[in-house]
């Protein structure tokens, strides 16, 4: 099994009991999940005196060991994942017991992880041989996602603990809470659903999902749609079975199960292919999906590498990730969201920039910050994929996710992504063109205190004063008298307006 840390930056600090022997060589640690699946983390240590170098290999790729030191009983080293601008530090400690290294780590906000590394054949560090990729050829659009997809995804809240029962209960809650009526239609199962392949190579779900077709039927009977997850590599980010070499076979299985949506995550493909191969690798699955009688939304998850927005539509991609994984905190959400306006020219009906899933309701931000999250994603014409436990939402969370006036901005059929109009220090004004000549205007305060923000009516709608101005969070009309209008915007908050004549 491969242990994956879906964090933008990772620091490992490992402590080993003193041993006369060098730890140079290959090591491998296996951990069994509750569903019986085993994932593997491999280490290549190169020790010279007190210096330690090498690499750590997981399904997410291989990372060089940095700042490695051996100091008596202790060994420390660092690996970097994701965006170094948003560091996430995870301490590890361990001891050597004979030919074993016992490791324990406590990642912030994650369960404690324990594993035992043992000496291994160096072959565990090598990926499978590269398979041929097709010559580049455009895949016809599937005519889906004319507005950004809306729904729910299991990863942000449940990660590897998602199962059949949870998905059914989420589907029930999406109907009960009004999420379905508000436009949230996809119920998407992320990583860790996969079991093993049979003798014919067909993928089966693991014991957490005893009957995927029956689950899909249950979701469909609620008037909802269902999604699933895989990778162009041999393993997914959590070390489960990917679609490497089985693209058409897996696509057919998804159709047999009546799946409506596929999230396709680069993960271990990066151990085999270069970024220059990414277009062809995603084309391979896009072409397999295009052969199906049942259309499937194709979500490209490759963290914004290789300028995916320039070729995503060519592989029939309906949405493509433009960034690393989001975290449930202000810095992560705002750093990701406010960097997206530069990609506005690449969004259009059927093809959307995806700054990752929503964290609203998971508890790491204030309600004002979550309103900014929802407003910014709507201005960006981003997919709205809730990542919380919708079975137990607070009234505040429901008021944010179910604000139909804000959702209407996101789902505007013109399909033009918004962008920054003006920035003054920590305050930003964004605009988005809407159908019928209307305009959405967002006043964002990224500062640490409330701020008075002023807009000029002449900056919008061709310089003409708007007839109707609606505050979408107060659900009230604004009187647009005078040449300017000023609002006090809370710390990390937003005022979102819709203007029309």
C-alpha cells in the first residue's frame, strides 16, 4: 500500500534508535486499511556519516529527501509535496528494532499514522514500464456540463472512510436538505473504493462497496447522479488500483454500473510519464469514455500542470484542476481562489477551470470566510462540489451552500468566468458578465480588519447607472443613488452584488 499525504507541503521527521549498521538501502512499509487493502510507502536511504539523502516513493510520486541528518539515535529528513508557498509540517518519529524501523506520524488535522519499514528489494522503488500513448487527436465534446457541475465529493470530509452506507445517507440528505433542488446533483465517490482486478482484468469494488450497480441505482432513484474516481497511473493517490493499461475496460465497467461522472487523478502516472505525456494519457481515457452509449462527465485532476486549460477541451474534458489540493483554512482557499482570474479566457460552457472542491462546513474557517469561498468560486464559474458532511449541516452552512442567488451567478448560462477589476492593498473588486447584460460585482476584503470599500457605478454596465442592484447575501435591494456606493466589508469577508438595467 502506498501512503499518500494530500497536503501542499510535507516535512517528515523520523527518529531511529541507534544502530551500528548504516540504514543505506531500500525499505518498504505496508499498512492494511479497514477494507483489507494494503498500501505501500518505500524509502531509498543513502547514509554517509551524519548525512542522509535518498527519496520517498508513494503512489503520488517520488520525492527527494532533503536536510537529512543522522544524529545518534535520531534521524531527520524533509520531503516537499505540492506548493512550497503553503507549507504543511508533519512530524514523524520511529525506532529501529532489529531489521525493522517502527514509524509513527501525527499530521495536523489527520489521524496518527503508524507503519513498520523493513529492508526491501530495490525493485520496489521502480515504477511499471511505460505503455505506448496514442498520437494526439481531438476527442469530440460529450455535450455535458453546459454550466459548472454541482454536487458533492467524499474526499474532503471522509477520505478513506467513505463507504456504501455513507454515500446512501449523503444522497438522502441532499434531497432532504434541499441541496438537490438547489442544483447539487452529483454524488461523487473519491479514492479508496477500488478492490482487485479479476483474471480478465475487470476492476471490482472492495468490501466497503459490495454492489456498485445497486448503489448507483439507489442514487439515481433519488433523482441524483453518481460519480467515481480513478487514475491514468497504476495506483491512485491513496494506493488503490488505477486504470493504467485498462482504460477502455474500466470505462465499460463504469457504464455497466451506470456511472455519470469520472474524476481522473494523475497520481502515480507521474512515476511513469512526463508532464509532456499528460495530454495523451488523458486523451486515452477521454476516447474510451467517448465510445460509451452513456455520456460521462470527465474531470481532469492533474493540479494545473502542463497548461491543462489549453488542451483540456481537446480530450473532452468538462473540467480540469488548475491548482494543488485545497485545505480547509483561509490561507489555502484564498491563495488558490484569488489566483484564478488569469485563467478566465479558458472557461466556456462545457469546459471549466476547477480550483478544487468546496470546504464549506468542515470547520476550518469562519462563516465570513466560507461566504467568501462560495462567492469567489461562483465569480470564477467554478464547479461547486460540496465536501462536507451534508447529513449534519448547521443552519449557517446551509444558508451558504443553498444561497440560490449566489448559485445563480455560478450557473449563469453565458459561461464567462469573472476576473479582478481592481485591487487596492488587501481589498479587491471582481466583476463577471452575466446573461441579459447583467453584471456580478464582488467586493472582497482579504485584510485582517473590517474595511470600507467604495465602487463607482460608472465602472460597470458601460458607465450607465444600474436600475436594479441586489445584495445577494443580505437578500435585499441596494439604493444606487449618487456616483459611488460604499459598504463595510468584514475581515476576510465579501459583499456580492448583482446589477442589471
